[in-house]
């Protein structure tokens, strides 16, 4: 029995299908456009490179668990694609994952190091909150550093 203002179950199924279809179309659009030399493809490439620099981890952010990055931009097409890639489990590969590289061997990005420290300290009094992680990223961006070697010595 349906009450006034409720959504019929058949409509819910159609909405779920529409959301899935929209996600698939958006991901397909990303893949096709990045393979072409078009303005839209170049915009995607630049957005993904900017996200990778903003997220600042050692691995491609599309392959990472997005719940570990509370400081990620909330409302954007790239975040939407990332969320749906994680939810539906397809993987996309590219020739270049726009990863920052360092000439120093075994160098790590600051945010990867902070993420590992957060996981190690989970459940302890010194555990880091999502706000701490986000603030750390803001400071990292302000200082314009990506790698640990830029702010510490090997000692």
C-alpha cells in the first residue's frame, strides 16, 4: 500500500537502474574522451592530474579506497566517477597515472605517510581525526611540498 508522498517500489527500481546507467555512461565517457585528443579529453586528463596532486598519495587515487580521504573534493565529476568505480569494482588503466615522482629512492608522499600513521594509531589516544588529516593536507598544499624528503632529513 502506498501512502501519499511515498515513492512506489517500481519507481525505486527504475531510479536505481537510471543511477547505474548514468554512472556507466559517465565512466565510459571518461575512458573514451581521455583516449581522444579533444578539449573534453584534455580537461579530464588535467582534472585527474590535479586530483592526484591534491590527494597526493603514492598510488593512483582511482585504485584507492575513497573513504580514506576525507579531504577529497566533495562534489565533482571526478569524485562521482571515483565513487562509482569503487562501488561497482571496475578498473581502468592508463599509460600515465599522473603520479608524482622523486629522484630519491624510497621517498614517500607526505599524505601516504600520514595515512599509514593514521592506520597504525587507530584506536589509540594519539589517533588522528579526519580533520587532522584534512588540515595536514592544507598545510602541505600551502608549503607546496609532496614528498617527505622536502621537509625532513634522512636522519
